[in-house]
């Protein structure tokens, strides 16, 4: 979705997500601190291993997470729309 390929590093994945969602709302010093923190992230393989995720079931996990998150996400965006918060700079 955000131009992150399946073999992208964990750092790349979270950086792309952060840049898209939160970076525009953070002051310069917070952006720099986040960048430093992202530099300390483990490899994707190490992270997945610590979570004890079976990567052969990745598609199943993704579907389950999306199904669980969709109702909350829909409510959140409906609230944002209702309060006219979608286009705040």
C-alpha cells in the first residue's frame, strides 16, 4: 500500500508508516527522536521470532487483524467526519 515490499526491513516498514501517518503532525525534535528510535529496531526476522509468529500463516493473521480492527477504524473515521476533523492541516 505504501510502497513497502515484502522483503523490506522493519525499519523501512515503520518509517514509511510513520512518515505517512504521524510525521506531519510532529515538531522537528520529535521527528529526529523517532528516527533515532527507529534506528534501534531489531531486524524483521528477530522481531517476528520474538513474537513467535508462524510466517507461513501470515495471510491468515493479516485477515484476522483486519477483521478485528475494521469496526474500530470505521467508528473512528465516522467520528472524525462527524466532527469535521478529516481536513485539519
